[in-house]
């Protein structure tokens, strides 16, 4: 399982021009079953994604296709997490 942090770079002002492509990219990740959850880092610092399934290399390749990454609007950090404790109802995440 991975936590992907997408922190805005100095090019944050270009985000509106690439928002549609970024949202399309997120929806594809969700539809493919790789992204489990995505949302904003508040207040306006970027975004975060909970991902599962692919190898670190495959996830990096997917992240590299995000229009926000391509246009240096965000810097991506992938954190590899080995979950072993989960609240009831979320046990599937720790499996």
C-alpha cells in the first residue's frame, strides 16, 4: 500500500490549466483499482492518494503520467506503507 503526496511546486498557478487532465488521470487510477482514495492536502498544499496493488516501479510510472507532475505543478512523493493494524471495517487494507 502506498501514500502518494502531491505537493504544489512554484508552478501552482498553472494548476487550473491542467485540472481537467489531472482529474481524468485520477479517475482512471480509481477505475483501474490502483487508487483507493484521493483528496486535497489542506490548506491548499496539494493532494494525497491512497494506492494499492502495483509494484513501486509501476506506481511511479503511473504518477509520472499525471499532468500535474508532467508540468511540474506538483512534486510527487511515494511512501510505501506495510499496514498491519486497521480499524474494524478497514481490515481489508491491512491484509
